[in-house]
C-alpha cells in the first residue's frame, strides 16, 4: 500500500501497527522513531521495523505515511519538527484519543503540500510499551477518522483503506463530536477508575491489603483501567478539558442524586436506575462490542 | 457433611451452591425454597435439589444447615418465618454482601437452640437467576464468615469446612469491619458503575447509540458491573448505608480534587495519581485475584 511508513512513537499502538503492517504487507519499509534510545533499541530487538532512527526529521524523509503514536501532548512539537522534511503528498495521521487538540496543535505547522487526516483507533489494553503490541489489536474494532472539509478526499480514502486492512471498521466523524463521545465512553471511565483506585490507595495499610485481597467483588475491574499509561492519560485530560469537565459535571450531579437516595433509604429510586442500566449492557453485547461470558470470560480456575 | 441442607432463594449464589454441593456430595438431601413459583419450577427443571417447596417453614424442617440466598432485605422476614420450625442445633447462615444488617435483622428472631453464622462468598458474575449458577463459582475465591463472640465455635468450624469443600478460602472477620471493607471493594464500585452507565443512559438517543458503539474504549467494563441484579444491589445500599456514604464521601472529595487539577491543567497532579494506581493492579495480579491477560483475556477475535 505504501512505499515507506514512519511510526513516531512505538508504544502499544505503534508496535501493534508495526506487527499488523508486516503481517498484511502494507508497507515496503517501516521506519521507527522514538525519543527514548532504550525504547528504540527494544523495538529493534523485537524486529518491529526496517529503520530505527532517533532523529524524527531523518525518520520522516520520503515517507508516504507518517503515523504519530505518541501521547497527544507531543503533537505540536512533532509537527513543528517534521514539517520542513515531509514529502509532498504525504499523509500525516495520528492515533490520539483527542482530536480537536491534535488538529489545533499540528495543522498550523504543516505545509499545504501534505495531508493531515487525524485518526483514533478505539483499541487498546492496559499494557504499554513496544512489547505490549500485537497484530490483532485492531481486529473488529472501530477506527474513527476526523478529516475536515478542507481535507483531501483521496488521502482520507487511502487512510481508511489502510485501517480496514488492519482489521478495523472505519467511521468518519467531526473532531469536536469525537471528543464529546469519547469523553463519555473513554475519558470519564478512566478518570473514575483512576479516582476510585486512588481513594483505595489512600487507606491505611491494613485496609488497603484487604481491599487488594477481596478485590474480586467489583474493585478489580476498575484497577485494570487504572493501570493504563499515565503519560497518555495525563495528556488526554489536559487536551480534552472542556468535554471532560462537562461530562464529569453530569456524572457528579447524578451521583449526588444517588447519594441522596441512599441517605433517604429510597429503594425505588435505586431499583429504577439499576434496572435501566442493564439494557445498555445488553445492547453492547448484541452489537459485538463485548463478550457475554460471565466476568468477561476470565479463566479464573487456571490462576 | 450434612443430612439436609435448605437453600432459601435460588439465584446465582443459591444455584451455584446447589451445583457444588451435588458435585462434592456435601448433603444427603437439598431442599430448595423460593418465593416465586416460576423460579422454583425452573430450579426443579434444572434438577438443582431433591425437594422443592414454596413454603419456607416446611422447607427448613429437619435441616442441619439453612443457607439464606436472598437479597439482604428479606432476611428479617425469613428469620421470623423460619424461627419456630428450625431443628435444634441447626446452623443458619446467609450469603449477603452486608453483614451487620443481616445480624441485626435475624439474630433477635432466632431461638438460642440454633446457631447463626453469617457468611459472604466473594464470588459472583453479572448474571442472576437459577440458570446462572455453576459449580466452580467459589473456587479459589474468598468466603468471609462473621461470627461474634457468642457464636458456637463448632458451628463456625463446620461452616468453614463446608465453604472450603466448595473450593473457597475462608476468612473470619468482624461484621462491622466486613461492611467497611466491602463498601470499598464492592459497594462503591457498583454504585459508580451504575451511576456512569445511568449518566450515559440520559444522553440523547443519537449520542447514546454512539456510546454503545464505541464502548470498547473503557465504558464497557463498567456496564458489566452495572448489569448486576437490581434487587440485590438496592438492598445492599439500603442496608450498608453508613459505610457506603462514608466511602462515597472520600471518593467525591478525591474526584473534586481531580476535577480541579484538570481545570487548572495541572498535569503533574494527574501523572502522580495515574502512576500510583498502577501498583494496586500489580498487587491484585500477584496474589491471583485477577488474570494478567490484556483486557481480562476477552476472546475478542471470536466475536
């Protein structure tokens, strides 16, 4: 599909892309660039690409597709750095969980002769780094692209095909709308998970070890999400501040109302809510966005 | 182990107990009693017990062990009903997620010639009803017993052995302390999950279907917990009000501080918290209370 693809950043998403590009033969040559020498060396040991370059300017030379796979906070610096060295007609994309900010950070610095098509694969695990990637990460998952009205349609179409070849279903969406939807489906859940695990972490040592011991009663589900990459998530919250605060406001209002119901012993209020929430789970399973096996099908007997 | 065991209530926990008692031959005869005629019929179709009785008074006759497997709000009524019909020396236990309230509801009504030993198996799935049970539910999971100083030690020891034969590790704990620990590990996580799914449920129809579609980005983990049995959870919050409100207070304080950090763009505050929370996940995996497979090992390719 491409002569040369450059991956800037080689964490979970970057390394998964490297694996799937190799399996599907999507690029003749894959260049990998990352800020940390150690990580770059690890990528080379894993044989993730064909070229390993610390210098980003060098890495993007002659690339037909540049995929920025760093935390979203690094986008502006990268755009500034690579801009003068990009091949005419190159497609520049990213994989960040926030889209409005990525456009604002990158677009002003990029020359008109290249095509910025922001992207976000809705796929991941709680693990990070070049060892965490695997070729099937994007299979049957959504990838959202957020081109604007000025974006070259051929570039968008080509990137769409690329993600389809990676196994994903592609959805085109407005960047601002993406940021609102993801604030609900992803950013708030992560914030809440980090917060509850943080609350537990503040407990006296004895109680904390009991919390860990008896975590199978609900808590452990949250700890998976709260084990996600700290840098990535710091940047998400900083760069999607408005939408996150808006959704957090609604969440807090609802929580106050639940709190009041518990204080008053209003069982009907609780029962009504707890019945309605079951429906959403059913819908998610129906459309294949989660497994219906109890406890996510954890193989607990084998632990 | 027992001549006759009576299960009052035959949902997820009751039916799982029926399965494991059969497999391990823990009782010569198992009587099943439940309020709903339909559920009782289903239990009979599934062959879960030996005796199927709508009348609870009848069901507990001659039983050596009575296990109350209903939502905790039903305990007082059950204690009153069965008290005059219990065999001398019988052990009465339950499986409720709250212990202080169960003791308060049951102890005053039970005669001195029987032994109340409250219990709580830390095991479950998001499914409920007699079809949801399976024999290995309790394997390698904790079961907490909360006898008090007056409880007959032989009765506690016998019930402990019973749960061990069901595959569980048994922990003895003070009822009040149990309720505080579980408020953190279980009740608050459920409340938060119900709340966030409720918040999503209030969105306009279009946005809601997008939330379902893109739920793999974090949200879906919460929907599993928020699909738990509404009656059971209504009763938990009503009957562990004090501890839940105390822990909810701490959670809300911490959330306000996170909110402030986002508003101010305080990345260091966020990064610090997000780094600390990873440790707890590691501890949970180390002691075998969760799997270390990415995404809980969901078999997503097979969907």
